[in-house]
C-alpha cells in the first residue's frame, strides 16, 4: 500500500482494529487510549473527537497537541520495517503507534511501553 493511501486512511477505521488486537490479548480499550494519548498528547475528549470527526492519519498527527519527545526511544520492527529507520516523518509516527500497540498486545508492562 502506498504512503498516500495510508496517510488518507481514517483513524476511526483503524482505531477499532487497535482495540481488537489489544483485547484479544487481554488488554483493554483504556490501555490503547492511554498509549495513544501518551504518544500524541491528545486528552481523552480530544481523542474521541478525532474518532468522531473521522480524521485521516495526516490530520490526526498534524493536529496532535504534543507529540511525545520520548517517541524516539521507540525501536524495533513492525510489519517488517524497523521503525527508527523510517524516513518519512508521518509514516514514522504511524509506525510508532503500530509498534506501541504491538507491545501492548504482547503483554509488555505499561511502564515499558510508555518509556518511563
């Protein structure tokens, strides 16, 4: 899938997939939300508003109140791609989020996921 197609995807369409992935591994929607809020700086109301507005990934990340500076500590492979090596800044943010959701689903402790 091209970057442009990924960037145009509605966050509201992908969000339930993040929740389903986490819940299949006995994690919760609240934990998914916590991870997203940590990464983007949205508060819960802002996150829910982005979902309701059916914002695409480009706008979702462009409007993020405060992208977490510790996001650069997120490393590893997701979908066969090393996240720290992704050159496009928007795609890298999307991959960071994917990686955090993967870590959540794999049972990693929240303190490690949030790079405390």
